[in-house]
C-alpha cells in the first residue's frame, strides 16, 4: 500500500508539472507555449526560429567580424580590400564622403600598418591604444553600417561572410567561445579620434536558459525545432549543434546561407527574407507531411515574410528590441497569434 501511495504521489506531481518553466518569459507568450506543448495535434509538427537575436542574443556573424577587427585576424578579405561580394564600389556612401572602393582602400592601408606591428611582436593591448587602431575599427564599422543601408539585403548577406574567407575554422570557433564566455551582451559605440567615423559594436553572445528550456520542451512534446537564418550555415551549426551550448540541434535542423566558390551556392533557397519561406516549404515541410510550422520566431524585418506566410501557424513569436517598423507592428498585434517578448541590451 505504501509503495502504491508513493507511486500515486509521483504520478500526480508529474501530471501537475508545467510543460515549460516560466523563467523570464512574459505572461502571454508563456501561456501560448504551454498551450502549444499540451496540444496533441501539434505532435509531429515543427517550429522555425531565426538565429541571431532570436535563439541567441546578438549576432554570430557580426561578433565574428568584431573579433577579427580586435585581433587583426582577417585573411583573404584583405587582398580583396574588404570589397568582395559588393556589385558596385563606385558610388559615394552616405555620411562617409568616400565610395565603397575608396573606403576599401582606406581600410586596406590602415590594416596593413596595424598588422605589420602585430607581426613584429607589438602586443595587441598596446596596438589597441593607438590612434591608428581606434580610427581603423571605427572606420570599419562605419563602412559596415553604410553597406547595410545602401546595398541590398542579399548583398549584405553575401559581403559580410566574405570577410571570413581564409580564416581557419578553429579561429571562428575561438570567436564563438570568446563571446559566449563573456556571459552578457552589450553595445559599444566606436568613434575615431578625429570624430570622422563611428559605428555600433554589438558585443557578446548569450544563449538564455529560457531558450534552452523551450527547445527541450518542444522536442519532449514531439515538435521539432529548426533554425532558418541569414547567417552562414557552417557558423550557426558550430554554435547550435555544439552540445556544450545546450540547444540540442543537429546539422540537419540548421538552414543558413550556403556558399560555393566565393558566391552563393546555386539551386538552394538562400534563407533571407522571402528565401526563408522557400527554405521552409522546400526543405523542412516535406519531412513533416508538408504541414505548416506551428511556431515561427524572429526579431527583424528579415523574418517578417516567414512570420506572415502561414495561416495554420499557432504562434508567431517576436523577440522584440522595439526597433519599430513591420516587425514591431506584428509584435504589438495582440491578436492571439502574435506575441512579443522584450529583449533589453545594455549600452556602454
């Protein structure tokens, strides 16, 4: 009888256990998650998440670029004068007074001098204190901002990963480990000593326990999570598929931008903007009987297409940094389908 009572208590506690720990989830998305995880009709379905600023806080591509700047660790991109992937380099960039070609040459000359000092044995800490380095890092971010604003989104998604050409994979992994080890995400403004150049450096990478718990809860209840990202696939796989990081993805569950011979891989729906919908429809849905995703999550205008493409979607989650525009309009609809989870990042 005593054993039966213990068993009954154990079963009662198990049945009353929440489908997902509350953690820092806001009330409305948390209730929506619990409802989804208890919905038997969702079993066998799938969820699709953007990576940067959705599954993680901050951006694996941007932080690798910052790591290369701070460690003077560019490779093949230097020979290309940091221009590879841009279709035109002969028009003036707003706010810089230089064309992209001129900006590339400017960065090339500055980098050569700084790298020569590093190769001669000058410690990075000392180089970082020089006016030349402070100008280089601010100019690089000013160029990065201009590319994002004046070139197409597709060109940005190609150009930024081209900055990584030639660096050993272990160096990229070192960048991930470095930023994750900080245990926080924060923003800095880099300004050149003469005030000519400035840009925002989004530093640190954070994987919250809440997101780890959500991934585990989905799998536990028969819903397969996928990543659909405009970042390089190989780099996101290195983060999301590493068991140490607690997200639990396999390589077959990660779809990112793929490259071949210095350009986009052909016959593959590159997953940015509308390409994310094509990627879901062609590469993910067939493994689930061509069903639509039950949950889609993103944070930016690049995710609006996949957040609005599916009538059968039960939850559209916006990791909301209150950027305005279409993405925040979705977050604030409060219609029982779209939910907002505020993300706050410190500035230093």
